């Protein structure tokens, strides 16, 4: 049966789609890229924002024009009847059905990097977060299963493994927290590196920071800061303070001074005035970050924030988003400029791009003697928002010098 999988949303959704692809492949499915050519199409939806809802609906409608459609993901959990009424939809999977379908599946990624799901669910109840209410209580994949899946991905040829979860820092299984899991995975032999998904600031412990000091962990970290104003953080039921965010960034940079640290920030939260926005902007500007992911607040049904007065006009939200994105552009340019003229280990994405360990997506110039998914030494030749580079033989560019990267991170 010709099968297509369309995925909207976050890395966790991508990881679920990879597991689904692995299960279907084991059952004999033949995959096609275009849903129009498929006998059946699985659409993994997102519902983090109203825009994500619309995009997910568009994907379902596109798939339904060609054949049968199975819908899963967050929008399937919260609006199953709406989705079931769309043309072509034959099944809608809520989270319990999805968990049953993916049980014991092995991921089959199709990108240059593998997203390895180790955790799902969250019980923190942040005021603006819909996915945390849709995915249920925190659940962690046992470390033995994570190790087994890591082995399989490395044997398949993946050299960068990205650990993902809805709230990754809540990982707890068989006496291991996230720091313990990272340590366990670093004992696995083979040529690969680990990258961590998004983290809540209060889950960045000293033990986790120490584990991230290993050279096989990418010096790139993303924190869900959301605001630099303590009153707003408390109002939205966040579990961290501004001081926690500052401490987390400092802890990570203390073990990996070269790290690129990014952050999620929401503009236009209920109660955010110009002063509180200014505190947020000043805070993130002084943290030593390498970029921002900026979101415009939109109230989601079934969240506490939906009942709060929306005090910031839409035009004001857009203006604040633009100001933060302008700040992010400056942070990104300054960070990439630091590494012009240096050699970084990068995963090759295509003949034109590679992603360095410290999260610089480099436009490649010249020949690329390494296939996609492979690791290569890349000399960063230009900075800016779109840095350029070329593949070189050694970390210094000198063929006689191979020290410094443990032969592209291979551990026996």
C-alpha cells in the first residue's frame, strides 16, 4: 500500500512520525512523498497556536483530496469530531490509540538527523500551554529502550541524535534523571553525537550541566524562558523565575563557553505592559544568547490564559514580536561572527548545507565528499545570519593535524 506521512509542529511530532514510519515499514508499507500519490495518508497535527490549527487542517484537506486519511497528534486529541467530518478522513487517533500504535515501534527517520523520543507529557499546567493538557501526565521511555533505539539509529547511519520530549527535563525512569540518561547514552560505542531538545530553565541542574560538558554533547541548548518579568511568569504558572533562567544559562556556558544558547519568548502575554516587555527585552539582550524563537501570544481554549483579559492589542503584539525578532537577528549575527575562520564538526544535511555542533547552519561552498547524515569538519568562512563554509580534512585545515575532535566523535 502506498503510504504518506505529513507532519506539522514540533520535534516531538517528528519523532512520533518517525516511530509510525518504522511500524508501517515493518508491516510492508511503501512510502511516497506526495499525498496525492498515496492510498492512505497519516497526518500528524499540531495545536500549539491557532495558526498551527489552521495549518494542520490544511494538511488534512490536502491529503483528503487524494485518498484515505488517518489523523493523529494534538489537534486529533482536542477536536476529533471536527476532523472526522473532513473529506477523506477514515480514522482519528487520540493519544491513547497513538500510544498503542507506537508501542514497541522502532524509529525510521528520513532527515539528516534523528529525533529520539525519550519523554512525553507534562503536568505543570502553564497558563498558555495547550499541548501539556493534551498529551497527558509525564511518561519516560526506559533507558534500556532508549539505548536500544540509539544503537539502531547509529547502525543505520545517523550521526546526530536529538533527544526530544514534551518536557525533556522531566525525564525520570529506573532511577535515572536526564543527566543520568545522557551519561548512559554517552557510554554507547560508535560514531555519533547527542543534541538536547528544549529545556525548562528550572530543570537545568548542575548534574545536567556537567553531563553536557562531554564533547559528544552538542554545545547548543534551547531554553523555554518565555518572559523576563517575574510577575508575568508567576501569573502564567511558570515554575521558574528570572533568576532561574539566568542561572541555567550561566551553568551551561560555564561548561561549554562556545555554546549557542537560544530561548523561547512570548510577546503580548496577558498583563504585559510596556515596562514588563522592556524588562523581558533587556533581560534576554544581556544573557549572552545566540538567538530567540519569538511567539505572539494567542489564547488557547481550555487553558487558564483564555480566561485572562487580553490586555495587549494585536497591533501591539505584532510590534513587540518584530522588536524581539530584530534583537534575535542581532544576537545571531554576533554569535556567528565569533566563529568565522574556525573549524566545527557538522552533520551534512545536503550538498549545500551542514549544521555545526554549535547550531550554525552553514551554506557549503565547494565539493562535499561526505553524504547526508555524515559528520564532516567544516571551516566557517563567513558570518552573518547565513554563514558560509567549506568541508576541510582536519580541525585546523592542516592535513597533518587531526587532533581535537576524536576522529569525528567515534568512541569504541
